[in-house]
């Protein structure tokens, strides 16, 4: 139950960060949607990283790698490490400049002006909302499963998901973009900190312990992962 208590403390801190961001806001639309265009490069970098560290990235990719092999992490890295940065650099910076010049606060406003068509803006809004549904639902499902497991079943799956949903809704509703950015930055710092602490024991376990195991004990269930006990490396066989 102690791990679940730690998670609840974490959620309380996240909620406080969102409410603190609300107190720093000006109340304008631009402040709510874009944090008054005042996010610095470090906060932006941390919040983009945190946005990608979702239940899909942490829980889903781990399960998929267990089933299909370590090559899954190469797929994740190519998306997060190459596609997203290139998209921001080649497209995002230009949209940011146009948005600042013309006062755009959403992509829909840009596309409506660019194509001089209200219908295309409505269509893009509907598609964006539909694509957000699985992103949000997966996060709630991940929170529900995590709290249920950490509490030993004392917090049921539906309640865990509901708690996470309420916390996220509150800090987004009150904090706006500034609240989201600060919360994601806080989550990223914790992720990197504890990830760095966990790296060394995991490295020792992954590269040292398997050498004393038989290959059958470290073979992936679906046989997509080949293990070489002499080198200590795992490779995906597709």
C-alpha cells in the first residue's frame, strides 16, 4: 500500500502545481491556451518530453518489448528522437512565427485563414478531438491499472482511473497551458532522476545476471527475441 500512498502524494503535488500556475495567470485567452507565449526553451523541452512519457510509452512499450523483443525500443526512439524533433524544427517553428505575427492560438485558426475556409477548420477540429480520445483514455487506463496493482486491489481499477482523470481535469481546467507545461516539466525531472537512479542496478541485472542463466529462461514468449548469453545482448529478429 505504501507505493500507492506515494502515488497519491505525487498526484497531490501535481494538482498543487496546476493550481499554482492558475495563480500566476492573467485570465486572458492567450494566457490560458498559450501561457502568454512565455514558455522558455527548457520548460518547452521538458514538457514535450513529459508529453511523450505516457502510459503507452511506459507501460505499453514495455509490454510490447517483452512480447516482440528489444527492437520495439528502436521504434519508439525513432519516433520520439527523430520524427517529433524534426516536425517541431521544420514545421512547428514556422507555425509559431505565423501564430505570433497574426495572433493565432490554435491550429484551426491558422488553417481557416490559410485556406480561407471555415469548413476545413471545423473538420480539423473534429479530427483532432477524435484523435485525442484514445490518447486520453489510454492514460486513464494506465493510471487505473497502476493504482490497482500498487494498492493490492484496495483501489479498484475504475476508481484509480477516475482519480487520475479528475486530477488531470482540474490542473488543465485551472492552470491552462502554463499548468500543463509546469506539470509535465515536473514529471520529466522526476522521470529522469529516478530513471538515472534505477539505471545502474538494471544494467547490472541485464548484462551480468543472464550469463548464468540458460537461454530458455530469457527467451521472449513469442520467439521474436533472440538472446546471446555469451555477449549479454538481446536483439530483435523480425
